[in-house]
C-alpha cells in the first residue's frame, strides 16, 4: 500500500478529475502534505473522505 499519493494518483483512486481534487483540497475536505515542491495526499485522507461520504449517504436515507 502506498502511503502518499501524487495528485494524479489520488484523483484516479477516487475516480474524479484533478480539478475536483484540487477543489477538495482547497475546501479542506481532503488534507495533504508538501515534500519539497510536491503536494502529496496521504492514503488515510482518501479513506477518511470516502467514509464521510458513506456516512452522509446513510444519514440522508
């Protein structure tokens, strides 16, 4: 399992476009780290985001 994903990899994992991923980062829905000039998304951030989406879907039923 990869601990840190590049922007393109994270977008691919979530099946969204890069622009949508940047929007999630800007809104604080996803966290990231910066190593040098690279912006990386921790795998656990993706997992937590999907879990929140599932909780919201269940709450909306």
